[in-house]
C-alpha cells in the first residue's frame, strides 16, 4: 500500500514549483509541520524498505546527510534513498556487442597478431571448436593506440580494450 501511495506522489516532481503546490493546498505552517511530524512517526513504524521509500519523499535539494539528520537513520539507509535508481536496475549499461566485435576483429588482424607456424599450437573452445593460437606482434598498449587512430569514432576505454581481447 505504501508503495502505491509513493508512486502517486512521485509521478513527476518537476511539474509544479513548491510555491504553486503550497498555494494550491492552502496549508498553514503549523499544518505542514504536523504533516512532517506524522511522516516521521510513520517512518519509525515502517520496515526498512518502506523507510527508504519514505525518505525518497524528501526534497530533491536535500543530500544524504540532511536526510540522515531529519529522519535520524543510518548513513547507509540515507544514501540508498538519495541515490537515483538506474532504469534497468543492473547498474551500468552493458558493453555494446558491436564495439566488442570491432575490437576482437581488430585483434585478429594480421598487422596486430599472427598465427602460430606450428600446427600443434591450437586450442579447443566449446562454442567454436579448434582455434589456431595467435601471437601479438606488438604490445597491447601499442595496439590500443593504433586502434584509436584507425577507429576514432569508436569509444572504448583502455581497460575494456584489454578485457575484450580474444583468448
């Protein structure tokens, strides 16, 4: 029930300014103070998840420290209420598979790596089968600089370039 109430209150907080809301509600300062006192009492009676939802009702300008002071909660709880939640809930977005394929194809270029001359230098991979081992003809840092010069429109960090390297 509290989550339904919370979703109704936070549908679009930027629609009206604070002055428009307070004038349309016709509330006195004592009534606003009473509402805030009752909100704090409701906070004390709620479970952990409901408390985080209630803390998210605090003004957007408040940081986690002010939320912690007002609700007298732990810093961890206040930070959980203050942080904007990612859209898909997984944190950072996944790495683009097209960019990953471009980087892997770059590594397999004969200018960057060459196949082993020995026929015994092979590796069995579950999804591909037998793969010939390739040796780098330059360092990975040099390969990264060459990649940036050949593909200036592709944005990939150095660490991601290293991690996408085919095995």
